[in-house]
């Protein structure tokens, strides 16, 4: 008998992992769990069951957290925070290291528990989830150790409320808890209702590690408990889950002045070019869409394959699908486990059954119960709901393209922007396409690679904020020191309307590089301190906002201009402003009735030089991931930024926002200082003579209270910055939920005047991190 014969004829023999230890741990805990609050497990309250989706068996009773439970947990976290912070990074590092070691020591228990509670194959829990959890705690033990030296001037936010999903229960916990603790925060975490067990086991590990009480609190329960965590008096909310819930959380946190990061859904493209290594691309696709049964936010769920190889690729893919082994998740040879819950299976089935495409279900054996066959659907129109919506199951949709341009266009035809894969043996094709994909993570000839050192997160409706690496830490720290007082709105000077005054000029809006009359045709008188009319400023309305945004969208070439070229333009603006410094200084003094015009103009010139300096230097880093390849964390412009300028220092307020934004390739729609708008309209003449392409900077004047919500709700605006004391942060943040745009609301004078008014905070707000994984080395 030959080996070949053996391979072909041998029956499959199951190789199940033993569940005994995990079941014993559950029994030891009484199989009824209360919350971890203030360092101890509370008595169970009203409970619900958590089941093993593969067998339907009840694993344990879990407490449904009430708002009172959440309040108690937040209070415990609040009490614990100052001491935890004072322990210093080096003190905290020891605890994070201890947690990493304990996760490693108990990795088998954790992996089995995870598999039993979620239905994911043990191979994945054992080889991917749990090792990454340990890696995350190790990496962040290092971050804590280095914090004082490497992040001077940064401090903890306070208490973080964290809500996580069921697809990577312990890994998502690690992504949230490790950086928070490292930076001196305390946490209240709510695991998903279907998969609470590993979080509770982690609670046990926290006790074993001797973590001070109240530093980690775990409250179990459903969406109502999650909503209570979001509503509680926390300093930050971190959420991973569906885009719909993310939107609700954006609305619920609007105007509260707390930090927020959202890691939401995706419909990530998986692009196969005809010069790809097709067999590798098929294997990569197995990883992309059948990893965790497709229940992965960044699953490569949209296959785009080049027409010339589509038939071959589909044939090989179907053959591979037929060989996938679906079944008992505890079996070490299983490729696709159980769906997390029957509800989710029904949801997947309903979506596929309603599909109008050609459906191919893998010919492999699929056991009865909570399982769903690997499925391929082709022949759908790009607008089909299955092409646009997350299915969150082992279902791949496929379409073909002809040219790289078409591939990019199809890949980006989605409201999401979490991840993308590009497959080509031609380095030119792969590295030409990668930068054009609108996604927070791009894998070249790979998929689903993660690491604690590599930032992960999305753009567009996939959310905002990053997890992992130095970039992820900024979501868990803030500048140290007291913040300045809230700036108060400055009243414009009054004038006697009746008294005829010689009109200096009537300013216009500046849209698409041209002076534009306001749509409504109205303007307002602007007076000096003595009540003399200086001029008139146009009153922009929502139509003007739309025109300005359209012009800004149209100027997308600016993002592609080289950083060197953008720097030249910024230097040129600075130079032209310097040449007219006296005139501008006098204008500002007359407008504001002050004497600071000269210094203000000098500061503006300086800002342009600073950001010209930064334009080609804020460029990202290479992350040291412990797998073959490089994770390159690049800084990309956000896109179109709506900027609401402060009242005071009308030119410096504008320049402080516009200069960093355009230096890094964004386009701006700025709404000028409301009491002193003519400083901005005067400034347009400098822009006109400084080679700034039309549409890169657009300037509106008028009532900020009316214009801000329009900008915040506009689906073609990617970020809104408000430094205006007039703008209602709650309104802006609530309106921003539509396309989940990033918001940056600052209302203290300190944030933009003086040294605090320039630098990294602005550059970070002006960019998104895009992590590109490229093969490198042996
Ligand atoms: P979900 O977004 O409803 O749940 C995620 C977490 O948020 C859970 O802990 C849940 O209890 C909590 N939650 C739910 N409503 C909340 C609220 N109003 N306020 C605060 N917390 C709340 O996701 P679900 O229902 O489990 O899955 C539905 C769909 O969401 C999936 O089919 C999938 O498309 C998507 N999803 C995406 C994930 C991702 O990683 N991007 C993860 C899980 C689900």
C-alpha cells in the first residue's frame, strides 16, 4: 500500500479536543455567573442561558446586567482609576505582563471555552485567537513600560466603557482592555450575550494576577446592558459591532465631550488579478471568507476576479469549497464550525434564499443543526443588497472586472471601508492598486492578518479610530494638564444702520477657486469698534455648503499631489501673506478692535511654514509584526474636512485649521469666524495668488449655527472640525452619524492659540491610518 493510496482511501477520523477542563471550570464557578465588579464576582442576578451552538447544550447561566449594575461597575472603575494611574507605566506593565503569562498558561482552557461558546473551530481559537490575545497583552505591557519615556505629555482618559461582539470574544476583549490598562485607564467591559464565557474566565485571571480591584470590571448582558454602559458616566466608549448599533452609539454619545472609537462592519473586496498565483489566491480566499465561518468584520466577502481567469478561478474555488470540512468545532481537523446562534443562521439563510444570483453550495457534508454550508453567489448586480450588505456568514459574492481601474472602482463601490485584499504576482499592479483602495487595512497577497503592533480599523461607515500599535494608543490617552476654559462667543460690533456709510467693499464666498455670490443673495454689515461700517460679508446657506463640498470633492487631485508639491504651495501662501503682512494686520485690528493684528499675521505665516515643514514628514511607520511581511502604517488624508473657525483671532483661527488639513492632502470647506468674517474673505486673495488649486480651500461666511449641521450631515464630507464656541457639539455629532464621519470638537481657546494650536494633534486629526501588509523577506 502506498502513501498516495492511503491518502486517497483512508476514512476521515475525528480528532476532538477534550472539553473536560473547560466544563470543569464552568462547574467550579457554579455554572451561574454574576458580574466582576470591584475585584469580586457579584452574586448572580436575573440570568439567561449561554449555549454551545454546535450542540445546543446549555453551558452556563449568565447575569443580565441592569443599569444599577453598570453604575456600580463604573463607580468601582472610577474609584480605582487614580491609583492605577499613579502606579505609573512601569508598575502597570507588570500586571499586563502577568495577564499575558496567565493567558498563555491557560491557553488550552481559553481556546476550548471559546470554541464551545462561539462555535468557531478549535484550530482557529487555539492557533489564532488565543495566541493573539497573549501577544496583545505582551505588546501593551511594553507600551505601559515605555509610556512615560515615549508619550510625554499624554495621560489616561479615565474610565472606559467597552462593548464587544461575539465573533472574537476574547480577542476583542484584549484589543480593548490591554491598551486601556496600559495607558492608566480603568474599564467596564460588556461582552456579547452569546459569548460571555471567556470574558468571565479572563475576570478569573485578573483575580489570579492580583490586579487591583476595580481596574477591570465585567458586566454581562444584552443590548440593553450595552446601552447602559454607553449611557453611563464614562470618559470613553469603545465599540466593536454592527454599523447600525455604531450609529446609535454615535448619537447616544453626541455632545457629551467623551472619546469614542467605533470598529464596525465591512464588505471587504478580495481582488484577484489574472497574473495572481491562482492556487494561493484560492487558499487565501478560504482564509478570507471561511475563517470563523465568515463571521469576521473584515472578511473578504466580495470576490472580484479578472475576467480572463474567472472561469478557472471559480472552478478551482468550487473544488476547494467541496473539500472544506464543516462540523464539530472541537474537532481539530474542522475548517468551518457552527454559526454562533440559530438566530444568526436563520438570518444568513434568509439573505441567501432571497438572492437573485446563481447560488453554489459546497458539496461537502454539512451536519444538521446550527451549520451553514460554504456558499458562493455570482451574477448579482453591483447594487444588489447581497453585494452591499454584510451577510456575516460563510457566504461569498463574486463578480468580474476587466481592468485595474474597473477593479478599483468596483472595490470602492461600498459604504464601508474596513479592509481589502489584492492578489497579483506583479508588484507593479499590486502596489499601484493598494493605495487606491478606500480601506483602513490592505493585504497584498494575503488576508486576515492581524497583529498587536499593526493598527486596525476602518474608514467611511466602517467606523473610526484604530486598535493596535502606537496609533491605537492615542484613543486611550489625552494631553496632560488642565484644559483651558470654554471660549465664549464674541459679539460682533454694532453699527448704526441708518447712518449712511461709505461701503469699502462687498465680500464674496470663495468656492472652487472663485469668488462666488451667496445663493440667497444676502449679506450682513460688518462694523468696527466705533460702529463704522467696514464692509459686508455674504450669508451662506445650505446650497452654498453643497456647492463648496462639491468643489472640494472635485479637487481630489490634491490628495495625489506629492507632499513636496503641497509643501511648496504652503510656503508660497506663507510668503505671499508675509508680503502683505501690514495690510492684513491693519485689517484685523480694525475688525477686532484690538492691537494684535501684527502678531496674528506673523503667527499665521509661521503656521504655513510649520505645516509646509510637516507636509512630507508625517508619513507613518513600519510595524514589526511577528509574521512574514511588513505592516506599513501609512497616513492618508481624511478627504473633505468641514472646518468651523473660532470667533477670536479670525485669521489665525482659519489658518490653524486650514494649513494642517491641506498640508496633508485634504480639501477644506471652512466657515469663517462669525463676528469677524472679513479676515477670511480678504485672505482668499492670497490663496488666489499662491497656486492653490481651485476647490482645495473653500471659504464660507454666515451663521455657523445653521451651517454646521448641514456640513455635519453632508454625506460627501469626511470629517468635521469645530473650534467655534457657537456650535452645538451635540447637534454636530448627532448629524455626523449619517455617514459616521469623524468629528473633532474643541471649544477652548487653548486648543488653537499659541503652541497648542499646531502640531501632531492637528496632523493626526487630518489623517487616517491605512495599514498595508506586504510580503517581505523569506
Ligand atoms: P451588535 O452590533 O448588535 O452587537 C455587538 C455588541 O453590541 C453586543 O455586545 C451587543 O450586546 C451590543 N449592543 C447591541 N445594541 C446595543 C446598543 N444599542 N448599545 C450598546 N450596545 C449594544 O451585533 P449583533 O446583533 O450581535 O450582530 C448583528 C450583525 O452585526 C451581524 O450579523 C453582523 O453583520 C454585524 N456584526 C459586526 C461585527 C464586527 O466586528 N464588525 C461584530 C458583530 C456583528
